[in-house]
C-alpha cells in the first residue's frame, strides 16, 4: 500500500478502537468496521479481514487502498492485492476532490457535521454513496447539514436543474424542495420542456406544479380585478369597495405603463412584485382627502396584499435573505409547495 505523508483522519468512538485502515489516494482514514457495515451493504458484503499474520496481531483488521481503473473511475481494494507499482492516474486536483467527497461520506456515516462547498462536490458524494450502497445515511445527513453549507446553498437558485436529480437520488427532502421551487419557477417562466432533462416521473411532477403556478397567477389577477370575493372586503361598504377597486386598477395601469402596456410573461413576476410595492406608498393627494377615501386607500392596499401575497410567497427555507413576499430581486415565483406525499420516492423504503 502506498505511503502517505498526511496525518490520518480519525473518527473516535468511545470504547472502540479503529480496526479499518483506508487509504484514499494519499489520505489515510482510520475507521471502525462496525460503523461501515451498519450503514453500507457494500462494506457488509466485501469488508473482509486482511488475514495476514502481520495484521492479525494488530488492532487493524482491514486494510484497503484506492485503485484507479483505466476509465478514470476508482474504488477500494484490499491492500494486499494492490501492486506496489500502481499509480494514481488522477491529477492532484481530481484526487483531492475525490478524497474530500469520501471524507464527507464518512462524516455522514458517523453522524458528524460537515459542509458542502460546491455542486461538483455534491455530485461526487452522491456517486460515492451510490457505489458504496450507503445512500440512506447520506439522505439523513444531507438535510441536517444544509444550514452549515452556506456556500453551497447560495448556489441552489443558479444550479437547481443540476441539484434536483441529485437530491432525488439521495432522497433528501429539504434539498429536493429547495431545488424544486427554483426549477418550477424558472421552467414556468421560460415555458421550457422538462421531459428531456429529467426522468419521466420527475418531469411530470414539474409539469403538474407548473400548472398550479399558472392557476395561482390567474387567481391573483382575478382577485385584483374582481375584489368583492376577497375576505378583506367583508367589513366595507359597496361604495368603498368600488372606490378601492378603482385605485387598484390605477395602480395596475401605472405599472403597465412602465412596460409599454404590455405584460410579457418574462416580466410577470417583476410586474406583480412592483405592484405589491406600489400599493404600500400612498398618494399624497389622496391622503389629504376625506376619511372615507383614506379608508378606501387602506382597502386597496389590503386587496393587493391579499391577492398577491400567496403568489409572491417565498417557500424556500435555506436562503433567509429573501423573507419579503415583495422582494423584487427574483424574476420568477418561489411559491411552489411540495407536500410529503408528492415526493418522488418511496418514503417507507429504508434501504435502496
């Protein structure tokens, strides 16, 4: 087995000594067979004692090292079966990335905290977890470590299309929902077809929620144009509702005029958010008028808030910087909700 110059990474367990030595490229890990076998059917099947008299007299019972195949993939092999002349066949950068991903997988097995730094790292971790048959423990740990993966979570809005199938493979509900919100919002905005990007059931789920987003947008507009059905109007007179409705229509006209009186779907989210903010600034000329008209202005504000609030809701939970439903930053809607019974995997399955 190749010599390593780095200090070994250990995972201490009270009362148990490390009995497995894993050398991944030039990094040694000292771990426990009981932990590996508990979380990985791969290790339950293939982790066998080294069997040499030299090893049997020590606490280390299992020794494995990394071997790179001709196609660039790699795996662990018994150290006694690795030729001494074997070389990495991977660049230092690639080897470091794979080692980091493997370390994260071990942290997941031990229930230790870790942080993801990139989408590439997530891809590597999910691939390793699939190969070593420990996706269930990764599923549990991914969501638990999202809050500490600040750099990674900032990438979710921009890399959601790549992250979504990875989160699905890992069956990580929190991460899946986060990516799903952005995928649905963006694909609704662009009317892009998802059939070629995702497997069938996932593509269909996206299309269903595109339709739900359509319905929300229509409902929001209907609420603005026909406000008598809104709960906020129940305590007001017919005349006040009529006056407030006129104020709302003028707000809409004012926002439309900024866009040449055309509302391209690409700018619909910006339009609704601008309208949401517009209603919060009273017209000074109206504010000086009699009390009944001030009440109508208050009602107009409530109409806009109640009509647009659900559409402008931000259902994401990992990016706390977007808490306001009227946040103008985003060009698409973030209001998609995905209940547990719609997650695209068997939630009763404990091993996969």
